C-alpha cells in the first residue's frame, strides 16, 4: 500500500506525510481541491465516482510525476489530456507542493546531499553515484538541475522498496509456499502465490506476515498490505 510514498515520508522524517501516504496521496489531493474532508467515505468517492475520475487521474499523474522530480514540460508532454498546456502543469505542481511542502524541501535536501557527497546511500548500504546533480547555465551563470536531478529524487524510495521486496521473495522462498511461487510472482510491490484451495487461508496469513513485518533497516517501519484472492487475474477480490 503506497510503499514508496510511505518510505519517502520516513526519509523526510514527516509523520504527517506518512499518514497521508498510507491513506492515499492522490485521493488526499483530490479531496483538498474539492474542499471536502479527507475521510474514508470521501476517499472512496473521489476514487470510484465517474464524476471525479478525471480529477483523480490528474492528481495521480501529478503525484507520481512530482514525487520523482518530473517538471511541468514533461508532465504536459506525457499527459496532455490532464495538462493541456505547460502552464496548466505548472499550476498543478505549485498547488501540489503547497499542499505537501515537506516533499519539495526533501527533494532539495537530497540533491544537495548527492551534490556534496557525490552519492546517496540506502539503509541497506547500497550506494549510487551521481555526477551531474546540478549544471551551470552559461547564459545566467547560475546553477540549475542537471541530468541526475530526477534520479537523485527517485533513488532512495525506489531502491529501498526493491531491496525490501527482494527480502520478501527470499522469505517466501524459504517457507512452505516455495513450490507455489509462480513465474510472475513478483511485480514491483506485489507478491503472488498460486496455491491449492485448501491452503488459501495459509497463503493469506503468510503474505500478510511477510509483507507487513517491521523493516529493521528503517527503524521498524511497517507498510500496510492488501491481499486479494481469485482463481484468475480477472476475478481477484480483496479479502
């Protein structure tokens, strides 16, 4: 459940951002634009109502884009249906960062850290080097974001999620469920087991326990999980 967003909140040291992330940043931003309280019922409303589908899609685009450093020009080019002009994208980004100021401050801190040290490191000890976080503009003689600026922003949450999931795969591989790990058993932040019907409840418990275990590398941070069951991909239902 929003693992990279929750991890981002942890890296920021922002409890409020983590709580919003756990409930859904897209839905939060949509509720704020509509001027309605961010409650479970309103969250379902903005996510599921056809009336708000375009709004929710726009907030989803800007959340994923800005969270990993995407600028207005690229948002407009990739999602013209949501952002018809660069100006529209700029206004959306400004609103989003005003709503969640901790995110912009953290991005700047990350870039300065990577520029100062030449690298960033995850709690797992994995280090990635960055060579052009900032670049000097020959016309203005000032520094601006360089080629590595977006990669810097994405590295810690994406890499931490990947390493956590790798540990989850290893734990499942050492469990009774190892023979039931299917060929497409892992996708980004999800694990899938293909088990006999009489072991469904065992699989639910196993997946829940593995995926919500405290992450020791992140001071015991836990991530919520949703488990779905079905006989094929089209008929999965949340349990």
